C-alpha cells in the first residue's frame, strides 16, 4: 500500500506541474488576446470614417471569437503532444521482445531435478542482440550436492552465470542442462520454481513476516516457526509472524533481511541453491550463521556461491575462477592454492589468506 501511495503521489506531482503549465500558458494567451483586441479597437477608431459601424462590430466580434479559438488551439496542441509521447511509449513497449513461455508442454516431472547436476555445454551468452558475448565457451559440470564457489575480479562474469541459470539471459550458443534436461526447453515458471537464490541485496516486500516467508501461502505456521528457530530469527521479532515489514525491509537490519531470505530458502529446500555474494554486506556473526545453516540444511543440494570473501569458500568442493567472461581455472581450493601461478592464488594472497 505504501508503494502504491508513493506512485500515486508521483503521478499527482506530474499532474500538478502540468496544470500549472497550462495556467501559465492560458494567462499569457489571455494577455496576447486582449492586446490583439485592444489594437483592433484602436485601428477601428483610427479608421472610423472609412468603416461602417456594422463592419466594426463584426470585426470586434470575430476578434473575440478568434482569441478563444487561439487559446483552444494551443491547449489542444499541448494535449496532443503529451498524448503522442504516450503513444510512442506504448509502441516502444509493444516492440520489446517478451520472455519465454511460463510453461511448456511437456513439463518436466514434478520431482525434477532429483539430483541437482548442472552442466554447461559450450555455453555463451550476451546481454542483448548487437553486443559482444559476456560469457564465452563455458564447459563445466557440477555434480549432485557439490559445493561450488565461482570467483573472479569485478566484471569477470560471475553473476552472469546466475542470470543464465534463471534464463534471464538466453543462450547465444550452447546449452545448460540440469539433470540432463536442457533448461531452454523448460518453461520459466517450472525452471525458476526449482531454483533458489539468496542475493546480496535482500528482496523483501511490504507486508508481514509471514507473507515474506511464504508469499504463496504453501506452508503451515508450525513449519514457519521451525524455520525461524533454525535461522535464529525466532526471538528477534516480538510480534511473531505478524511483524510488519516495510518495502525493502528497511525497518529491520541488513543481517535480519538476509536471514529472512535464508529462511525463505530453507522453506523451499530446492536441489539447487545460488548465493550471489549473499554475505558480502553482513557482519561476521551473521555470515557464520548463514554458512552453518547452508552446510546442514543444504548438504544434499548443489550450492553455487558467487564469492566475495575468499575465506568463506575455502571449504568448497570446487573453485571456478573466471576472467573476462571465460573460465580460466577449475579445481579444489587446495589444488589451486598449491600452485603460485594460478589466479586464485594471486587473489588469495591479496586477501591475506596465503
């Protein structure tokens, strides 16, 4: 509701300025019209001996009418210009290429994916047509229940891999398979409902804690309370599940927002979990809690971590190092750290790990 009222206020502000502009224009046009009538009256008086009274009356009458018509002309011209802008926007939006269908027949089995095996086969993608490839020729396989960290410097393409998994970016070449099912052949709803992501900026909506934990109303209260206890949130909200949450969760701390997202992920318990620098903005205690919860709750799930703090991913099964949209190194943390020539060793040294 607060978000709706904010948008209404923005619209009313625009309408107010439009009204003020119209009044400004009308007042100027009235001055111009009165000036024209005054000049016409002076000319009639000046040529009074050469003009019949009836003609003078008709001229003044037409001047009054033409002033009104002139005002209307300017008014409708301004309205037409505003309407044309709206039409241009509608045309622009109508030409935007839509997403893939939400569901595609035949749909994957209800229990898909059973294992959570992810395979990138010669995969490349770009942000939009006409641009260069943002990730190129990626060939990777993540085994079931494997804990994988994707690292790299800024702009390396780490988060782009996440966008590709959710099909926010479509493949320019190659494919991504989940349990040997090509995700390009799966409807967006079926695909995205089987993946869970905890982003760096927690996504919370205006409403209650209950609504943010279970927006589709799929779980019982006892399950929600169990999740709150497992994520150490049970005692942090005095009003329980009915605790009000503002848009974006700005009435609670950053750490609590991330823990709510973690609780939401625990409720879904999907076979694939993605952490997109989820602990980059939280304190060390919250970071440790998130890591412990993931290790216990998601021990049978495939976990992909877009890493910000290298010290948090040293216990991963596999490290993928990216640079300029390409995979340059793959291996266990111990293997990569044992080789001083690797990029991962260089990054670890900069972080003070070695």
